[in-house]
C-alpha cells in the first residue's frame, strides 16, 4: 500500500508541476505592474513576504480585473508552505486565494475562451492547488486538477509554443512523461492514456527556461535542481550548480540553503558544507523563518559526522548527542538520522575503548527497522569492534 501511495504521489506531483507560475504576465502587464510583479516575486523567494504582499496589492489595485496580482498573493502562501512544510496553518488561506484567482480567470474566459491571460493563470493555479491536494493525499481532487491543468497547457502551447516561460511547463511534461514510466514500470499502463514525452527534449526546454524565461526562470531552476539531485538523473555536479545559483540569489530562503548544504556534501566539499550547516544551526537559534527543529537536527547530524571524520570524537559526540535527543522528540519511529547517528556513536565508543557501550548502540540499531543495511553493519561491529 505504501508503494502504491508513493507511485500516485510521484505521478500527480510530476504532472501538477506542469502549470507555470508567472508565465503569462508578458501577455498582459504594463511596465508599472510588471516591475511590481518582478520585485514582489524576488521578495517571495527571499522570504520577505510582507514586502511581496505590498507589491501584489498595488498590482490588484491597478488591475482588479486581471489575475496576476491575485495569483501572486496565492504564491506567497504556497512558498510559506514549501519553506515551513510542517506548519499546516497556511492551507486554508491558500485555498481561499486560489478560489479568487479562478473567479477572475473564469470571468475573462467566459468572454474569450482563448484569452492567454485567463488560460495561463487558471492552469497555473489549478496546478498548485492540485499539488496541495496531492501533498495532503486528496487524490481524487488532485487528479481532477491535474487533468484540467494539462488540458490548459496544451492550449497554451498551441498559442505560444516558442515562449521561454511556457517551456517550463512543456519541459516538465516532456521530461516526466518519459522518465516516470522508466523509473516506475507499474505506471506504464496508466501512461498509455497520456501524450508521450521526450526526456532529452524536456531537459533542453527546462535549461532554456532557466536561462531565458522572463518570469519562470527560478521555478525552472528549482525543477532542474530536483531532477539532478534525485534518482532521475543523479548528477551531483549539476545538482550543486543549480543549488548554488538558487542559494546565492536568495540567501534568506531556508529551502535553498539546505539544498545547497546537501549538494556540497554530495560533491565532497565537507569544509564548505561545515560552514553552511553551522550557519543553518545559527539561523535556527535566531529563529529565522524556515529554519525549524528538523533543519537543526539535520545540521547537528552533519556537523557531528564531519567532526567524526576528522577524528575529533569528543566534539562529534557533543553534536550527535544533541541530534539524538532531537530525533527522539521529532520522530514517532526511529528515522534514518537516528539509525546513522547511533551507529556513529557506537563507532566512537569502540574507538574510545568503551566496548560495552558500543554494543548497546549496535543492539539498539538491530531493534529498529533496517535502514541502508544498518542491521548487517551493526552485526559486523558486534562481532568485531569498529576500527578506522
């Protein structure tokens, strides 16, 4: 059952990424509103949400019958949810703002069903609402929004196929429609009812959008970061490239910051990663937005691991003890963090000659679920003490 839910989540999330944020403003915004949208969008990515709200309220005041300002107000709540994922208080506000965008778009499309502004923003907001439903496992609602959003994407592509902002949507569709069935063969019977994709073309379109799109460039970079950093492409160098770009452009964004710190680890830059994880921990202590207890736990784990790899066992234990305490508070069941940090604590005890304490750690790991061959590793160290 868990596998089926995972597959559904992947399918829905992939196709709900299709609609574009900000992809239609080139078609309708005058210079004054365009500048406000651009400035407000930058505020969103840098988590200056109050400043973003001021910008978008001005757009709504200037153009109350157009959807751009309302759409971007919904995007404030969307990014609040992405950065502060465990806070569920933004959902109702987001859905209310979605309803307003749909109301404005439908009024436009009732007059002209091919109005590009109405199509773009309706498709975009349906996509984001569907992704919200998928994240809450409301699969019927999510699938319905995905179907409508895909139909709108087709119309948009017919109207302006060479627009770089539109290439974000077509690139995502082309890539995932080809990549998902190969990654998850169980999806092939489902995918036969959808238009075929082209993974190579999709990547080219995403790269083009990231380089040249007027409004959707950042979202294209986020997608490329995800693709390169996961099982789809597994290219650590490219993952670091996009992660560095996003973090340096928006250093206040906790989501981008954590991704950059992970990318440094994946590429072997432990000293640079150490600096970033210490900064993340400091941001948590200063209560910066988005740097929650889970971010702090992750930072403690990596900082402890760095010290262990350097042979600084006492310093490593200080971080790992705190990480273990946080994990027991944050996790209902032992997580991967708990397994790995307790394994490292056992190794340190062995190196310190505290064999009985080390055995306690390894036996504890055996009582938990097997995580990345943790059971065989623990059994190995129970038979023979860990040595560097």
